[in-house]
C-alpha cells in the first residue's frame, strides 16, 4: 500500500477522513503531539457534519479527545437532528447510549407539541413558546443522562428543557 500523505514542517495533507482517523489513532498511541493536533483540527468538523462518527471517536478512550469539545457537542447535534434514531446509530453507539439520546429527543418532542411550553419573558415579548428541537438547550439533560461535566462554553440556545 502506498501512502498518499504529504508532510512538511507546517503542513500535513491527507485525502480522506478515514486516513485522518488513522493518523489520530497512531499519533495518540505514540504521543506524536504535532500530528495528533493536526488530525484533531482536521476532524473537528465531524462534530457538525457527522456527529455520530464524532461521538464514536469521542467515546474511544485511547484517542483522549476532551468530552467538552467532542462528546458533548456531538450529543447535542444528535439530539437536535431531524432524523430519528436509526439502526446504524444503535450499532455505532450501542443500545444504552442510543436509548439515552432517544429519551432526550422524546422530551424535546413533548415540548414541541406544547405539552411543556416555555414562558419566554423578553422585553416586549411575554408569551408561551413551543420551541423546536433545534432551538432547545440540552446541556443539562445531556450532562445528567450521560454523566458528563457541563462544558464551560456552550453554543447552545438559552431555551432549556
């Protein structure tokens, strides 16, 4: 097998995500911090583009990815996405984690149906709102259900469950 990796002192280029994951695995194992940082930087967009894969990587303890930067945001993205929990989700995450994500999504579904409306008291706008799953802040629920510390910085919306 020939390598398609290009390397110079300030640039590393690989054509596929799978290859970057391999670099992350090996550089984490061998403590090559420069390559590890490059791989993490390249894979960071997975959190929004493929949160299931990002979560799978975050749950791999050998990669030493910080939960506040990987696991938490990937869980938020999975909870907020439109598509229901799938067979692939269960296969990748395992039944326990998939059921936990489903339980948080169910809570948001109830709120969206108006079962648990939220009072929105902003200047000039005092009313009940039924927020969508995409606008809710799942920080507290994810922290409790998955036993994760709440990230110091959250990009989540202030409407909480």
